[in-house]
């Protein structure tokens, strides 16, 4: 199922395992083996062409193609490992294939490192924007520009620090005002509490005075009634002649005492 070029390439890399590997392999594993081998062969070709070509634009295209081929090769090898784990191949045969896959992955990583090194040399070489290609006047102008940008950045940082300090000062002022207001409210609440306590004490004293006056008045009324009762009783025991002689005094005493007896207790 694999192509003749792929079989020949794998046979040259591992002559003892090539026949055992490609005879009666499952179709999906055969496809993945072929894809991985083709990716490695294409990557070898890209590395050789990159070394032979001096054109910068063509090298950039080759680098992009190499990155794509490396991704495809790693994806094929990873899927092939998963297929081998789930396959029913005999253990010795599967181990031989896995050993060749590890060797192939090592070769692909080496080719990838070679491409990366070439890419770094290409990007890090003298270009129109590098310092090596700039004149002293351009270098000085670039340095002045960087200095001006740095100075502007420092000024922005200073303004930011000043704004932060101002915000902190305003916050502290606001907190101080709120604290003063809370203290004033606390003092006002204490004054109101003292006034309420004084009013409560005054009401209690007034109530006590009223109760005391009422008790005193009740005692006076009771004494007056007792005296009236005694007087009436004494008058009732006097002879009729004495009652007629003292009738004016009795009337006057009755007019004086009767209002007291009519008062409500």
C-alpha cells in the first residue's frame, strides 16, 4: 500500500525492518507511516534547498513550508502511536515499528532545529533596520528618540504618582470629615440622652410631689370628716333648750364644714 519511494526510503533507514513493517499492515497504520515518511523526505528537501538558496524571499517561503511540514509530521507520528496502541499487531512487530518511529521523530527534531537555527541567522543578520547597517547620524537620532520617549514615560509616571498622592490626600480628608461628623453625632446623641434623663427625673419628681400632695389632702379631708362626725354626735346629745340657744352657731359651723364634707376623696 505504501509507495515505492517510501518503501525504499524506509528500507534504506532500517533494512532489516522494512519488509516486516510494510507487509500486511492495517490500512490506517500504512497511511500514517507513508505520511510520516513523506513529511520527513519533504523536510530534508526543504533544508537542502534552504542552504543552497541565497534569496531572502525564497528562504522565508521555505521556512514557512518547513514549519508546516514539521507540524504535519508530528501530527502523523502522534496519531500513528495511538493507532499502534489500539492495534492487534504482534508485540515484536509493534515494537519494531515504535523503534523506527522514535528514530524518525529524532531525525525530524534535528531537521527542525536546523531550520530554527537558519531562521535565527536569517532574522539576526544585517538588514536595513539593524544597527550594523545604520550610520552614526542615524544611530544618534535613534538614541535621541529613545531618550525622548523615556523622558516622556518618566513624566507620565510622575504625573501618575502625583495623581495617586492627590487621590490619597482627598481620601484622607474625606475620612477625617466623616470622622468629625461621627464625633459630632456622638456628642449630640450624648446631649440628647442627658436631656431625656433630666426630663425623666423631673417627671418622676413631679409625679412624686403630686402623689404626696394627694395623700396629704386625703388625710386633711379624713380628719375634717372625723371632726364633723364628732361634732354632730356631740350636738345630738345636748338638751333641746341648749340646741335652741346655740342654733346660730350650729348653722355657721354647718356652713363652714359642709363644703369640706362634699369634697371628693
